[in-house]
C-alpha cells in the first residue's frame, strides 16, 4: 500500500509539473493587445451634464480569445480630471481579431461645471484630453494599461 501511495504521489507530482510548465509557456507567449482611442466625443446633453462616448479599438494578436472582464478608466479635459469610472463585461476580442468597444461616461458634476464655465468664458473648438485605463482580460494574464492623448471637438461631431 505504501508503494502504491508513493507511486501515485510521484505521478501526481509529474502531472502537476507538466501542467504548470504548459501554463507558464502559454502565459509567456501571450502578446500585449494593441489598444487605441479611436474616438472621444461629446454627446448631446440635457442641462449641465456632460456626456461622452469613448471608443476603444482593441486588436488581439494572440491565438486565443481575450475576455474583457472589466475596465477602470479616467479622463482629463484641459488638464482637469472630469471623468472616472468602471465598467464590466465589455465583451471579448476573438483570436487574431479586432473590434470597437464603446464606453459611455458622465462628467463629474463639479469638475464638469467648472470646465463648462471656463469654456463659456473662453470658447474653443478643440479641447485637449488625456485618457487612462486599465483593462482586465481575466485569468492569469496581465492587465492592459492604456494612456492616450488627443483633442476633442466641442461641436459634438
């Protein structure tokens, strides 16, 4: 009985090593997906609330589907952080695929109001933005970190 247990332990140990080696090879072969902000636009608003659509374009260079389990994001306009939030279950990016993923966000009331006052006093067609996000792609894979800068058209187009 003791020899059987020892043999069984040995087999389980070898199986565990084989599985962990296979997983580590999979993890190290995963390439970082490419994430771009394809649009950042002001949506039509009612009252003083500023609503935005931030469109992320994600390319998956890997042979496996990546699940976008969640995202934590923040955005600044004219160097003022006015948007921050979280979203879950954005969908998935198929193996070797790419797609667009919209995030709908509302501006912080106080920061948004201060920005509105400033834009009324000093009208601009284009406003500088900075967008930062951390995207959870699940499992043991590392999060995707994104930091993009650009200009936002205040005409809503």
